[in-house]
């Protein structure tokens, strides 16, 4: 009987210790603070837009189901298709050529472990979008991959987004640094995510 009581007390203490650690880990993440300022918001989005329409972003956000290539945004040479999940179809999967890291050499396939286009049910088209159209699309959860404000902010540091600033030899970089882009992106979102007039 004493042994059973000792084991019960030991388990109770151990459980309390484990739960106290879990309670610390489960602290709620604070919500981003939004202070509406349409002028600052639109100004920040105009900076964001210059990156989103650059080849590093637009090539993977085409209006059709074939990705674009090069700094001139021409159709991908091998005509791979988007596929349902955005990772290609049949034997022409994106990962067949786009390895986890950039392939060495000039104009060789850039790499990322998760290389893909947006999926077919949420294409996230940048090509041909005006600043107003793109801003409205980006904040609409039915068009942006079901992302709320926190997820949109976090998306600036997504591995595939970051690969735009590491595109491989022979490709131009986006028109601003990732740090400047992230600052403008967060400013746009936390000042109300206003869309430009046009």
C-alpha cells in the first residue's frame, strides 16, 4: 500500500512539472497591432508591388498554368504544367529539375526543397495585375491561401519567398533587399493593408 501511495505521489509531482512546462510553451502569440494610415499603407504597398512584379516573383505567379522563366518572363522552355498541387504533372514534376539548392552554373535551375507554383484552386496570379488588384487579392483569404494577418506577415520569411533573393547565377535580384521588402510588407499590412486607387 505504501508503495502504491509513493508511486501515485511521484506521478502526480512529475505530471505537475510537465504541465508547468507546457503552460509556459503555450503562451498566446500576440496579435499584430494595426494602426490605420491609408497614406503610409499605400506608399508601402507601392514598394512591395515592385518586388511582386519582378521576375523573381512573377515567374512563379503566372496567369496561366505554365510557369515563366528569365528576367523577361517568357514561358518556361519545357512547358511544365501547374498540376493540382502546383508541383507539376506526371513525369514533369518541378522537383525533377529544381533541386533542394541552386544547381551550380550560369542560368541553371534555381533550387528550393519546396519548389512549386501556387495550387490550381488558388493560383495567386501576379502577372497582369494592377497594384490595386494585387493588393486586394493578397488580403483576401479566399484568394491568398487562407492567410490571416499573422500568416501574411510570417509569409515574408517563407523559404520559397526567400529564394527570390538567392536565384542562382545569371538572374537579377528583386529591386530591393529582402529586409527592405519585409519592412514595407509589414508596414503595408499593419497600417490597414489599403489598396492603391489604381
